[in-house]
C-alpha cells in the first residue's frame, strides 16, 4: 500500500499538467473503488494504478506542461 501512495505522488510517474494529475488521481481512485467493492479484487489499488499508468503518455500529449526537473539540494557551507 505504501508503494502505491509513493507511486501516485511521484512526479516522474504521473502526468505533468495539474489538470492531468487531477484526472489521473480521480481515475485511479475510481477504478480502484470499482475493483475493490464491486469486482471483489483485493489488490484493486495496485491493479488500477498499473492499468492507468498506461494513460500517462496520452494525457501528457493532450495536456502539455513542462516536465518536472529535480533541483539539486544546496551544499552546506557552499557559497551563496
């Protein structure tokens, strides 16, 4: 379960745009709800996340936004 929460919030595995991230998160939650409560699939959250991870690329194409860039942490005692 912890893996799923890290995966869904990782900026490299979710869409770049804010609206795309919202759509992706709601879709994962909705599909997981269906899998768990109606289809009685116990690992429904993982299955929903894995299946909808395939939609990240199309969402990024439909709603372009700047890619996330990791910024290196400042070094302690470095020049300002």
